C-alpha cells in the first residue's frame, strides 16, 4: 500500500492552483472537470504518482466557504529553506493569498527548523527545513 493523495476543498480553484504552484513550487499535474456532478478537480505535486503522493484540490460549484472543523491538522512539506519559503508566501500573499502563521525557527525542544503558513482557504501547511 501507499499514500496516493490528500484532498482539500477550495473556494477558488485558480487562486489555489496559483498559490500551490507559484508560491510553494508544486506542478499542476492534471485537471478533471465534472460539470454534470458540479465539481472540478486539480492534482498538484512535486512529482506525479507513483513517485510521490499528490494534493487533490476540489472545487464544488456554488460553494464559497467551508468549515474547517477541529480534526484537520496540516499538510507537511520538506523544503530547502523555511525562511525563504516564508518570504515567498509573504511576497505573493496579495496576489495569491496565504499567510505566514509561524515564522521559521526551531521546533520546541528540538533543532529542526519549521514554519507554518496557511493557503488561501486557511488550510495549514507546515514547512520542514531539510525534511523528507
């Protein structure tokens, strides 16, 4: 068995695609439009399956907000430089959305450098420097 993808519901497909591709450096791997079922999908990632798991963005027609709930935690990404990624999110926030919610620094009680950002819909993304 292996992890295939994680799905997030988004309120503006293009804005979310732009955030993940132009801010976090993912590639748009493929899209699926299902107008009769009233949803569209976009699959993103750094590599396609089976090399890596993908992020599936789902846009449900006519939905402009979602409740986050208390169960969702975060997506974690391994990055070369967490400080630089925070700078990139800040620099592109006005254009693509997103925000830095925890600046890059050592994890409590450890040495690993992490940061947290949110995407345009408020989903948390952990940036782990040197993480695999």
